[in-house]
């Protein structure tokens, strides 16, 4: 009897499942105990990967609870890639939907922040523009210009003090989080991801830019959120971290 990959995978992530019938080892003997050992090793490896990828979540939950959460997650969302660094992209959504964690509703966004930091580290390299390139943009071209941002850049808009919670969980002696919603910009200076707390105007500007809006429209969205929005300060941060990859000018075709 031939065991299909679907049957093998289904049993691998279900500890209550029997060893697939017909599965044999290299000598043609029933796999039995060897399969169970392999199944356990896979679960342990994925659990350790989640601990490594989400250290703040692991610390907020405690090891025993994190192991339990990971056990449920890895069976509900098995990896789709052999690269463990890519495992856990939807972990935040999973935490949001877990009834046992309703008393910690911020966990999903903390997991998203950790995932974005990890994704920034592994993002493709890009060449950034020189600061002079933006300064040299003619005033008449500025309004319709579009910024192309580095693939390592991302934005997390949260209704929780997500950066404060993450810092509290990962840094000894960090102050306890307040109760204010926070927007966080993830940048990568060289090879080191950074999490920057930004205002609502900057978040609105970046959300517009990443959706393809020209600078004049992005600026309108930013000032509608925060009349005191400082465009120069944000552009300085982006240029200083190499986060602007290109500037496109002229009408879109």
C-alpha cells in the first residue's frame, strides 16, 4: 500500500493520528515508533522556531503557555516552506483568534511587530537614492512624484502601545507600557532592523506612499490626520536610513 504525501503530512501534524498504514522504513519494516519519533522532532523544531522568531510573545506568555500555543498553531498552520525563518507569518492572526488569549488582545500586534522586524532582516537589499536627489527635485515635479521605498520598510498601525509592550518584554528594566495607541515604522539601517515610533501624520503619509499615491496626495492625508505633521523630519529619517529606493516623476501611464 502506497502512502501519499497528503496522508504522510496529515498524520505528521496530528499527534492523535495513527502511523499511516503501509509506511515502512528503509528496510521495509513498518515505520511505527520511528515515525512517532520523527513526528515529535518536527513538533519540537517548529516550537523552537516560534520561540526564536517571537521572543516577546514567548516572554509575555511564559514558556509553558508558549509551548501550548505553539502546539496548537503548528498543527493548524503547518509550514509551507522548508525555511524556518519564514515560518509564522500569520501567527499574529492566530493569536487574535485564540479564545484563551482574549484577556491579552494586544498579543497579535506584538507578534506582527516581531514578524516585520524579522522580515526586514531577511528582505532583499536595495540601492538607496542620495539625499541630494530629493532636494534637486523641481517644485513643479514634487506634487506628482512618487517614492519607491525599500523592501525592508514596513508600517504597523496599532490600537495598542505595541512598541512599548515589545520593549517591555524584550529589555530588562524597560518601563511598563502606557495605554496609548502607537504607529511603528520598521526600517533597516545596514543589516540591523529598527523600530521607530512615529506620529499619526507620518503613518498616514507612509500608508499613502506605499499604496502608490503621489506626494501631494500623501501630504494631504498626513496633514488631515495631524496638522503639525513634519514632512522634512520624516524624509530625513527615510533618507538617513536608506529607505527611499527611487523617485518616479511625471504622470502615471
